[in-house]
């Protein structure tokens, strides 16, 4: 009875709970045992056992039944105050999903009495850090029957598990330095990974583990822990983990444009129908950034993409094929769904012939956006600039577009003006001969 009272101890007193249980037993003519009657009283109070897929936002205290899929060994860890604790985890499942349940300190030793295949009744509390696991407050074996898959492999969209994480690496950032709590320096590498269920971020605190792997590689990762961030699941890997080539290539799931729903983290692949153009704006901290709206279509329909920051400055044109990984779908301001491609996303572009370029000219408006023209050649600029300005642009040329690295205002010289006039006269003469 104490087990079930823990679910409602913030609502009614222990005496009242016991009285209600006794009334339930008497009202059923003695056909209910104490546990069954206690469950009914919990339901009377508006609380009930959940299915695992429903262990989402809501009350902090949760109760459910789950079949034991795997049992972890107790492992020591150091708390911030220097004291040592112990931690053990169980992977539980039902017909709707899986969840990791963590047992702490003395409770962690109870895993020695738990076997794979048993069903447990659990009262748990959500992780204070917002992770996908639950901390067990109480648990006990149950006679409830649960039929569910016994797999323990982790997946990007379903991170609970104790087995390997088999994924395709979609992007890897350069290692970056960070400062530990004790003041020492370390390095970490962030990557984006995916599988047939979705995508996730991977933070590797030992960059050497990913050394030699690049985007497109399929790998098997063991020892990763999971957390939940604003952009969904994130895996964390330290020196205790391992990374090895996967036995087979991993395919990544792409969503259909017509089926995307608000709140989803999706990957898309399609053709640009309207490339839009970058627009500059000032960020809250006073910095400079860019945004760009474009339309992309696949076999199912068309969807609006909103590119932010450097993504917005990409060299894009109508009819080009692009791929977007790990982007967030939202309700658009004017209705419909739009997909936000921001700092945590990865944009894969066509691979045209690109080269660095230094170009001087006048900024003139055009239907395709700001254009820099020197009288002989003209390029579209992936940047908003004031029409009429004379500038020197250092940047990356891709076809007829330049993505600027730097833009410098210059004074037009007499010689430059004369060259432009001469070029214009030559073009006019050629035009006259064609008539």
C-alpha cells in the first residue's frame, strides 16, 4: 500500500488513503486485494499508470509497468561535493516504447535481484536536467504481462537503450577547446549523426575517437549517454566509449515535405523552386546576421525553408538539389509549416566549380538581388549592399554568384571609369551590328 500511496501523498493523507482502500475492498465484496484496491484509489485521485510513450511533459511523478530489457551493473561516480555515489540503470519497455530507469546509491544494488524479461511496476521522477531517463523512487516486481520487442539498440529518435548506437556521420565540426570545472583545458568535437529513425547531435569529449572518420561514414558507437536539448536528442561520448566502422551502411530517414508537422526535427531532400535572397538584420546582441526564405519541393509537395546565419549566404539557385539535416518545423507567421535551418542544422549544397575571386564594381539592383557590375562582367551578391556604392569584394565565386568574405568601399578612379566606358561602347557597337 505504501508503494501506491507515494503516487498521491501530495493530495491526501496516509490515513485517508488507507480508509479509501478499505472502502473499495468492502464495496467489492472482498473480491479485490489490497493492491488492486489501492490502484483504484490512485485512479480516483486523477492519477494512473502510463504507457511508456506517454512519459512526456506533465507531472513530475510518474508510474508505469515495464518489461526489463537489460540490466546494467552498478558503477561509481563522484558528486560535486567530492563524495562517491553509485548508479545503475535498467532499460524497460512496453508495446509503445522504451525508457531508461536509473537507480541511485543503495537502491542501485537492487539490480542484482532483477532479471531480463521480468515486469516491474515503477514510480519515478523526471531527470532534473531534462534528460530522457527517469530516476526510480520505488519499484517492485509485478505479475502484469507485457508483450514487446526485446531489442536494446539505441536509435537517434529513440535514444533509450544499452546497446551500440549505429549511425551515419552527417557532419563533423573542428575540435574546440573548453575549460573544465577544475580549471583545466580540454578539447571536444561536435558531430551530427543520423539513422533510419532521425538525426541527433553527438558531443565527443575525446576527439581522437572520431579521428579518421568523415561525413558519410557509418559507425558503431558504444558507451554514449543521452540528454534532451531544445533541438531534440543529444548523445555525449567520453574516453570510456568506443567508435568503430559499422558492418553495413546506415540509411538516414528523410521526411516528405507534405507530411511535416510543427514541432518535428526533420531532414529533407528536394529541388529549389524559389531561391529567395538573403536579408541582413541586427541581432539582439548588436551583431550582424542574415535570413533567407526559399521554397523547396519533393515528390510530395512544396515547403518553405528559412535559412539563418551563414546558411542564408549559401550560393543557391532555382532547380538545384539540396539536402537539409536536423531542422525544426514550425508554424509560419502567415500560416502553413516552415522549416528553420539554423545553427544546429546541416545544409548540403550542390558541388559547382568554385574559386576565390577579387572583384571591383558598382552595386546595382536587379530582379535576382544586389549585383556587382564593372561594365564587362556582373555577379549576383549573396549580401545586401547599398545600390550605387563602389566596392571591392573578396569572396567565393560559384557560377554567377559571389559569396563575400569581405566588402571594402573604394573610390572609383579615372582609369577605371574610362575602361568601363570603353567596354560599354564596345558592347553598343556589337549590338548595332547585330541589327
